[in-house]
C-alpha cells in the first residue's frame, strides 16, 4: 500500500535573502513501504528544526563546512522522528515506536537506510512526557549544546561576576547561553536582541541588562551598562556588533565566534568589514570559532545530564517558536533568519504531538 | 663636573604617519653626576630599539596597552646601557660596568632612580663577546621572545609538516618566527615581505616559499604555494593580509595576532575592515592576541636558554638593521615603520661597541 509523502524541496542556490515562495517547493509523491530494503526503517517526521547554519548550504560555495543542498531535492536538518516500521534484515537496532533525533530529510515520511540511520540517535525515553519534544531540538539539542560546550571549552575558566555580553540573545543558542552564564556561572549578563518584546523577555529571564540593537547603538549601550568593559562575548551575529564588542572588551576577554547571522544573507564580497581587530592584540583577546559537532563525542553525555537537570529544575527555561505544518517550513526558515522567532524556531510536522507534557 | 647629554624628545601626538624631521626633536642639556640621589645609577646608552608597538604611544589614545609618550619629553624604548657610576646608598645592586637591558629614555646618559632600575635587568655576561649586543634587543630580546612564546603558547601543539604563513617575515619578530617554525618545529614555512631583496633573504634563510606582497596578490600567492591551505598564521601586519590568510586557513588553524603594522599609521575610523571573519566559525579558527610581557615571568628563563643555544649553534640567524647615532633615532623609527629594515631595527648610540664579537 503506497504512502502519500509531502516533501519540501530546495529549488536553486541563492546569494541574497531566500524567499519562502520562490526558493522552497512543496512536492507530493508516494513511497511503497513494501519496497523497504535490508535494514531500512520507515520513519514519520514529528518536528524539524530550522537553523541559521543552513543558510550557508543554500549557497553554491565550497567554503562552508557542510555540503550545499542539492537543487530539486528535499532540504535536510535536525529533526525528531518516530519509527513506523523496521524493515527486513539487520538494521541499526531501531524498533517500531522508537523516537529518534538527528539529521532528517524534510519529508513527512522517509525510508532510511543504515547510512542515514547512523546520523540518528534515540531520544532519552526517561524524559518523554517530562520535557516537550521540541526541547530535544532546542535547549537539549544542538543549539543548547552549542551554548553549553562553547562556554565550557572557550570561555572557561569563568569567574563569578565577570561581565558577559550575548548577541542574538533571544535566539535558540543565545537564550541558553545567557541563562547558563547567569545561573550556572554567576556572571553579570547583557543581552541584545531585535525587538522590545525580546528585550522584555530577556529581562524576565534574569538578564541583568538587555537592549534593542535596532533602536539603540550597541557601542553606546555597552558603555552604559558595562562601563568597565566585557570579559566574555558570545557572538551569534558578527558584523558591527562584533566591532562594538571588540571596542568594549577588557584585557584577556574571551570571544566565542558562534554565528554571524547579520552577514549570512550578504554575498561574500560585500560583507561588513570588522575594523576593531587591533583590540585583539592590545587586549590579548582570544577569539575562537567552534562548531558543536566537534564536541559531540567528547561532551555529549555530560551535556545531556547537566542540561536535562537544569531544565527539569527550571533553572534554564526552554522557549520554542513553533510553526505548524511541513508545508510552512520554508516560511519558518525565512522568518527565523529575519528574527521573527523567540527561542528555538522549529516546525511541527505531525498534527498531534504524541508526547505532550502534563502541566 | 656636568655631563653633556643628547636626548630625542617627542613633540606632539600624531594620527597619521610620523615624520622624522617634524615629530622628533634632538635636544641637549647637562646633568650633574654629583647630584645623584640615594640608590641612583648613572648609565650611558649603548643601543636602543625602535619597535612598531611604539606607534600606539604616539597617539593620544587610551585604548593602547601602554601610556602615550609625553610631548616635550624624551621617548623611551627597550635599550642596552652600561652603568657608568653607582650613586651613594643602597640601590638595586647594579655596579659600575654592568651591562643592562630594558626600558630606557632616549638620552645618551641618564640618572635612573630605583623605580626606573626595576625595569632593567643584567645582560647575561656569559654571552658578551659571543653574541653581538644588538642581539639582546632582537632575537634574544623582546622580538625574539615574542616569536618564541607566541608559538609556544598559541600555536602549539605543532605537527611536523604543518603549513605556516608568516607576514612581515623579514621584520624583527617575523624572521625569528619563521626560522623557529622551520628549524625547531619542522613546518613548511611561507613568508611575505615588502621587497624582492627581503624575499631573497627569506629564501636564503630556509623559508620554503616567500613572496613580495607589493607585487603579488597575497590570496593568489597563498593559493599557489599552499594549495591545501595553512595551519598556522603568524600575523605581524593585519589588514588585507589577514583577510587572505582567513580565506586560506585550514580547519582548526591557529592565528597568532602579534601585530598589525599595516594599520598603525591609519586613524582608527578609517582602518581596513576585515571581511573574512566568518571563516573563524566555519573553520573553527583560534585567533589570539598576545603581548610578550605577559609571558616574561613564566617563560623568560626557558626562552633565554633555548634561544641562546639556537643562536650560538647557528640554527637561528639574528639579523639587525643598525642606524648610527642617537640623533637619527626618529628617522630609524620612521624608516622601520616604512619597512626599510631587514631584521631588528635599532640605533647604535655609542660610537664604539664595547663588546664586538670576534669572528
């Protein structure tokens, strides 16, 4: 019996800002579960993640750390899926009903061979029904681990009372980074974001100071709220904000180069030029880029234990911005790139969440 | 009996390129050795160093890690001096005839109180007559230690065969950095410099490749000589060369932010903007600024032993560019900033070097 499948395809590489209606295409086809090969599994997609790093894969560029998307094929990203059926023969050990997270195609259902299964892992079943599924793509997923591991590997040792600045602070990574800097490390935390609503949220979440970079000059704001400078800068945006942070840095500041979302929609040759790099020398700044995947093997287990405890205890709040329906995934991506989300942006693919959290 | 003293004074802060005839003033006065206070010493200056970091002290800026020079007063820099007379009372233990190195005023003679003596140290007398005095301001002084300590603290661990790029490679720091990368670490070393003569010298000294950045595009040159990219970048120049190095970097490259001489004569608001910083994220680059003084206490002894052995064994060649006469110190500084030197730029103040090396 053939199964109707909806997919979202990538149309062609683009240099400037992608447009939902132009660059993504919703397609329907069918797959035959009877035709599953040796070791294959059939999964249904529950949630999928939209993340800034995907912007690099929409460009025809060799410079990025991931291969570009293939025009005419479904996009892919991290997601949560459930095993509907395990095919004949020896697979990866996944069974019907298992909930998995990892790299998945943007398709409502998919048959995954053993190679594709290697990019997936079981969701910790002890937490199902206790933490919402989207959490496994957010604070307890790659963005949360990005914040947690970046601070551990690049910013530590962190002294209580150090001044930390987080840009993109209402985004998936920034929200976790700011809360960890506050509750786990005892820093004086400043956040910047792109709307007054986001600023109010940061203040509710315990940030010591927050400002709207669209209505306040970042350099001036930092001079106001951190007159003696900043010790840690968690950079999610790059561009002029990085320049302002370099000027505001104290000696021996640590700069975590996590993202540069302000520049992702800009063609390479017209990107913002950072002028204040001489501060790196005079202030002995450590600026270090990192990608969460590099730390997965080393730190994945410790992160999972620590962060799940922080979340269950309410010491870190996980916020998600959920778009309903796979057919709206392109719009969800474009909206997230434009700053429309608060917390982790994701798409609910399945109509009814199978593991609602009892409040 | 009064002593005639020649000094070189700093006239006023300048934003753009200093001019020897306008910005430095040779003045004569006299000092009375009889008037020396408790613990004072009288020294005669033998050599003085001219260094790019001094450019920051010629600006009226708080942003630098050293205080600006005081208009109307002698400049100061590292130098070599000899104690002519130790005054009455208890001093710092320096005696007549001692050869000292450290921060000194640009004066042919000076009376130094105990506070000023604290910035000086005895030159290793075992090496006098074996290594030329200028060496103690170059390969065996602060520039040499900058190269040695930067590689140790920021670039290590270094694997044999890694590709290292050194800009400003014919300068005081670059020449030592390149030779250490080659002979101590076994790297494949590329150097850039600003003349064909310098390029030829780098090739003689064992650099695997060298190019003239004024006649060759740096990005193209790096693509040619390092088609698989660079693992280490020892940056003495900043600006567009840093952009090219970011583009050429391999994953996990280490960038030593040592200097940015291409930008020192540029007012802050018109400095070159570095566009390729996104590579820091995608390639997980570590970019770290450092100042040699931070490592002096921890590593000074080890550096001195290691480097003096390398120099005595001829494994690192020390090159100096010597200008004769204190009255020409301003011109020596300006010439060095313009790239007129090969190796360590310094000024011989005393007419006859008291410790010539027997060849």
